[in-house]
């Protein structure tokens, strides 16, 4: 009887490990609530409430690479318009690759910043997840809930705007007045991970769980990453550690961002960098 029980247990472990997905790719939709940090009602009227974009995560065993896909602009709010921000990506930098190697506990971030490419390699951020019993089905996979809390600096920028019209396109141009305030608050991050995928990764910097995170909710819906497509195959070239770009530390990159932002504020935007254009696609 003991031998039979051991046989059944061994068969269960073997079947479970055999069914576990080790390689593949996941497409996430990232949805941001743009109104959560905007207190000015006039500005809210011009900016859609939600902004959506797609990203893809390639994974194999304990390594992954996270890349952006073609960006989508949501039509929710803002009179059905789509917003083009001329300075957003160039000022903060756009990540083209986020490669994570969990056995080595390192993350390599390739950032396009203006006309330059930077390579930031650092340790993977540790996240103290609290595993819970609640479950959710995502794309047919049983997922478990995990939660952790972290302190986040919230920056609010206040500008005075003048509205005018050019060639039928409504624009808002920044005046010279500018104020910046920051505060720190505790936010809650909720992840839904599946043990059916062995890679401990997830969207952007989130991961380190017993399985891959198929959904991450930051601060009660301010930003949500949701898996919308999963494939059980991946090209090995997508999982090569990126080496391009000038090596730079996170600290030096932050200084570079601040310097560029200060220069832009002092010059009143410079070459249209401080202009937000609202282009209406209907209605």
C-alpha cells in the first residue's frame, strides 16, 4: 500500500512538472489612469482618462526580456480625442529592452534617451510579496494572489496654460510659470501569478514570485498590466542579453533626466518641447 501511494505521488509530481510551461511569450496590455494625478479639471477635459499600450515578455526558465509593442491610445474621456505628448518619452527615456536574469539576480535596462542609447545594469529589485489563497483565472490559467506594499514618491507638476487654436487643431502651450511638489505615500501592488509557468518574471520590474505574473495592479487601478495573449514558444534570439548602449548607472541617468528637465523649464520648453497637442479623431 505504501509503495502504491509513493507511486501515485511520484506520478503526480512528474505529470505536474512535465505540464509546466518553461518557454514562451506573453503580450500585456498596460492601462494607466491619467486623471489620478491631475487635479485641474480644465486639463482633464483635454486629456483622455485612460492611456493604453502593449508590451511583450519573452521568457525561458529563469530569464526574460520585456519590450514595448506598437502603442495604442485610448479614446476613453477627453471628448473622444487622442493625445500626442511631444516631450514625454524623450524627457523620461523609453525602455526598449528590460532583460532579467534571476539566477544572477541582475536586470539590464536599455533606454532610448533623446538621440542616445543607455545601458543600465543593476540588481533585480527585491519585492517582499505576501502570498495569499485567493485565486483568479487568466487566459485559462489558475492564478494566485500576491501583495506587497512600497513607498512611492508622487510628483505633481503645476503649470499655467494658455489655450489657442492653430489650423483647426487645438493646442495648449505652457506659460513660464511652473511649480513642482512631491510627497511620499504607501501604495499597494497586487499580482496574480501562475505556477503553470516556471519563470518568476512579470511585466516591467515586477516578479520574483513562485510563477510568472499574468496581471499586476498598482495602487488600486492607477496602472494595470493584464496578459491578453500567451504563446508556448519563443525565439532564442529574443532572449539574448542586450549589450548595446553606453553603460551608465541609475544615479547618473536620474541626474541626466533632471538636468534636461531643468534646461527645458528655464528655456520655456525649447523647440516646442513644452507643447501638448490634442488631436481629435472624431465627435
